[in-house]
C-alpha cells in the first residue's frame, strides 16, 4: 500500500507539525500521523492557525471525485452498521462503527452532512461516516435531518439537537462526544451549540466544522473576492440561505452562529480551503470565538476550494485528503484523551487545564 508523504505544516505562530507514519487500517485508506502542535495559544486569545501547504492541488481532488461518478466505494468488512444505541430521538439516520468499541464506552461522533440545507446522499454519507469513525475512533451517527425548502429553519437545527440529546439519554457521555459537520452541516453544528448551552444540555467534548457558513448576512469579504476559483458563489449562498431561513433573521443566533455568545464553547477545529468563498466566514468565527475564550484551531488548506475534503471518500484518496483525516485523528485524540495522573492533556484542546491532569 502506498504511504503518501506528509509535508511540513507551517503554523502562523512559528512552529511546525512534524510527520510520522503509521500503518494503514480501516476504510481502506492510507493513514498518516502528523504530530499536532501542542503549544498553547497566546494569552490574548485562544486561536491557533495552521496554513497547510504542499498537499497537492484541486486537480488531484477533482480526479479523486471523478472516480466516484458511478457511485461510492464499498465499505470495508470491518464496518459495523448495527445501531449501538436503540433510540433515535425521533430523528432518522444511520450508524457506522469501525472502531469496535461500544458507544457508551468510547463515545459517539455525531455527523451532520452538507448539501446546502436542501440535499443529501445517503450512500456517500455512509462512506463519510466510515471515514470519520476510523479517524475519530468511535461510532458515528449520521443524522438525516429535515431539508429545506419543505422544512426551513429551525427544523434541521432542532433535529440535530434532538439527535444529540438522544445519545446522552442513552448513556453516551458528553465528555467523549464529538460533533462533526461539513458545509451546511457545519453551520448546523455551530448553531446547535448555542441552543444546547442555553437549554443546559451538556456540551460535547469537541466540535469539528468544515467550511461552515457562520454569518448568514453574507458579509464576509471573501464571498465576493475569493483567492481562487470556487464552486460556491454569492448567488448560490443567497439562494440557499434565503430558502433555509425562510424569513428568520440572518443576523441572530442560533441560525447565524457568528452572531451569538461564543464564550464557554467546547474546543473547536475549523477547517477551510484557502480558495473558498467561505474562508472569511471561517476566519471571523475562529477569531470571535477565541476572543470570547473558546479554544480554536483553524486549519487553512492553501489552494483548496469548497468541499475538497470529500476526496477522502475515494478508495485512493489524494494527499490532501489523507492529511485532512490524519489531522482530524490527531486533534480528536488530543481533545478526547482520557485524564491520567501521568499524562499531560494538550492545552490545544482545553483552555481550563494547565499542565498535568
């Protein structure tokens, strides 16, 4: 099996993430293991920005996506599709577990798919859930939330909150739960945090948002002047946000996550392509959340457009996809590391910890 090299990943704070190699396992992908930068962010805020370069270009991403034109790749034999928890909270979805560990013991990754709040593809989402299960080391529940225009805000948002609450009600610990959202789904997971906190629901241990729309007023400069060519444009964003909001205010939380109180949120990993129209949405949210005291890691993949991470679905993922999954693994491992008297919990994932936990 080909082991793709991992580039040195420069960090805006002046440090480097150094690559190591690990064997392939799960979901048929090559595993790489760059070491996450464990330096705590500055005392002024809680933001670490990683500019990820040297991982190929969009041509490799497009080639990987083209291999799936006829349909998604098969799931590996190790993928267990049996629901580890019987109740759904009234919200349909599907489970994938490659970790071989019970959900109550290992925790759960709750996955909100993309699609502009209006589309879904259950077969591809199942493969993504498989990739996420391998990367995060826990069972993944993909949420089949209601879609616009038939079901505008707050339907999808409410579905995600109910699905998460159902996990807690069945004994899955919030302290080992992870929320993962892509594109519109990333907006939903950030929105859900506002509602969970206001309702007193225990928050998950960490949240990953890939290419979120964080300001539904569409005020970010990069929407009109992205660094490169992107599939998402202002007309597209205007259409899908208007359809989703259906009259709800675009400058208020929870529907527009940037416009709420961002203090006391769980550690966040925000991922975005450097050529995306949504680059500034990611940057602005990361800056605002970190200024409010939330610990944030912002990974900017230079030269990448919207949805570049979907190339991870391929049986032969390009270098950027392998790097994306590896950084997800490293960040998740650091954030969800069990407490130990002899183990230092990396400050990158816990603003309240200082040194040994």
